[in-house]
C-alpha cells in the first residue's frame, strides 16, 4: 500500500511524536517505506514569514512591501529558526548541518529579495508581480527548513530518507507545479527510501498566487495523484470530531469515523477545513480516499473521507460554524417577480471579489452571509445607493452536517434545540442535497448554539 501523508505545522514542532507515532509506526503489515511525507513549516514560521493566518499580524513580507528593513527581519528570523533546531538536539538533528542549511537558504532569499527590490525601484515593472514573487520566495523557506531537518533526523535514526526539495531555489528551470512534481518523483524507489517533501512547490503559475496559504495541501494532493497513491493521509493535532472540543468539552466531542467529500467541502466553506477544497478536488476525481488522523493518538483509525460514503442510519455527524461573519440583507419592494434582480446584486459582490457562504430569499428580501474580513464600506455604500433598504449585521453561523440527514425530523430537532436554549434564528438555508443545514443566529449565542446542537443531535444519552 502506497500512501502520501501530510504533517501539519503544530505536529512538525513536536517531531519526536511524529517519529514515534507515525514514521516509525507504520500500519500493520507495512514497512517504514512505501510512504511519502509532505511537511509543513514548523508552527508559526509561515506566520513570521508572511502574516499571522488568523490575526493578520504582519510578518517579513509586509516589511518588503513597505520597503522597511526586511534584511534585518530575515536575520532575526534566522535566529528563531536556529533556536527551533536546538529543540531537536535530543532526537539526532545534526546541529551544524541544520544551521548551515537554513543559514544558506535565508542568505539566498535575502539576495533574491534585494534583487527584486532593485528591479521594483526602477519603476519599469508591474509592482504586483514583483510582490507576488517575493511572497513565493518567503513562503518556501519554512517548508524547506522542516523537510531538511526531518531527513537529517531520520537518517540519524537509521531510516533511509530523501529530501525532495520542490522549492526550486537552486535552479532556473521554467516548470509548472505539475512538471516539477513529476520530475522530482520519476526516479524514486518508494520501497527503499522515505521521501520527505517540501509543502511548497515552485511553479510558473505561482502556487501562492493560485492557492495562497493552502499551498502545502495542494502539493500534498498533487503528489498523491502523481504517484497514484492508495490513500492520502493528513495528520493533525486533533480528530475531525462532531464539534469543537474547546467549546463542547472533550468528553462530548465525538470523532467522526466516516464522511464524504461533499461534507468536507461544506466544512471548508465555513473555514473548518479538513482539507483545502482546491486540494480535495483532484483526490476526489482520482478516487483517492483521504484519512484524517490525530498525530497524538496513532492507534485511532481517524476519519475516512471517500466519494460515495453515506451513513447507514440518518444522523447529524458534525456541528460546526463561525462567529466571524456578516449578514447583508437587501430589501426592496420592487424585487418581487423581477427576473434577474439577484444577478445585479451578485455583480456588485463580484466587483469587490466577495463570495457568500449562505443565501436566503423571500419575495422582496435577499440575505447573504459573508466573511467579516471581506466586508468593505464601498460595497455597503454602493448597495445602499441602489436598493431601498440594506441591513448589515454581525452574526454567527452554525451548521449541522451529515451524509444522511435527508429525513423527516432532523430539522425539527435542530430548531427545537435552539429554541429551548432561547436562541433565535435570523435566517436559515438548506439545499435539496440536504447535507448541511445552516442557521444564522446572534453572535452572542454562537457557543451556546454549538453546545445545544451537539447535545441534541450528536451525543448519545448516558
């Protein structure tokens, strides 16, 4: 059985656990080999390089954009990366080689960025293209650091490993992402070595330009399709569970055994990615199942995501949502019966590059829920100039998801659970596929709603 397995950044920072629980503990009847590992940067490193994924706190990239002292910031980053190296001294990392590698990579990046800054200063080039190139260069550093260290540690522990560096720092080959991956893997013997692959891949189309912070999962997906893996495994620091254990409690957060790609897409749409949707599609089309596993519970089989899985009995499998959304309602008496009215609204959203998560309508009102970070004053101003009444409200979105919930009574149980906890529903949405019931509620009720729905629909009575 040939697997491609992705290790997330939080897990990579605890590489001794990764080694003991994953790499040196293959599945029953398997050797250490016939497995390919795609690794993320260590925890927080990509945040330092670019910007914090959640808080948007700026990293080195913004210093380059603003022509601040990014060279000094790179040297400060190097000190942090060398400090990370020291945390692996007890499991065999050759500190001299590791320090030399990351120092060389940082110095190369520094030279590249200086050259880009010189070109940018001439005023003869497209500024946005130069900035995107800088973002590509910076984003690759973390994955290269983690992958090189991993190979060094494994070889010290008598496991043959190969550093597959897809970052392209040392070549000027004009290859697409797919071409670079194909070239890197065409001569590897998976039965004799464990390839450790950088989550970043250099390509002419620009992996950051196409996928931004989801790029490591895209590399993982493309590698799995390239080598025709039997299964694609993602190792995280948590299970894919019925609800967030930080909200409902560990004892009431139930690991999900099986689900399908449709449900995974629904999760991604509300920011709870089991896998980046642009990474899951190639796997889905190639009929390669995805398994989500908890790094720190290696004996648990995890969650298997497949094309055709439908639960044997009707039940809600996952409660999820977000409290970082905005509801925009457009009310206009002229809307009723007017063909194409909503198309005009969507053209305004498209102009500002905004996608909605939920849409609910009646005769003369359309409510759309978008990410709060996407809201712009210009959009609201334009909508208010066009339409009779526009309401903008901070809200939360809670969802009940499952592969087999198209049965009478489940919607009633969900709304009853919310009502019994004095939670009002502002808007609701469900499609004919019936894999996701979405409820728009007051932001202050978000956690209470997650707990109520999990208790009513997922947790079996004692």
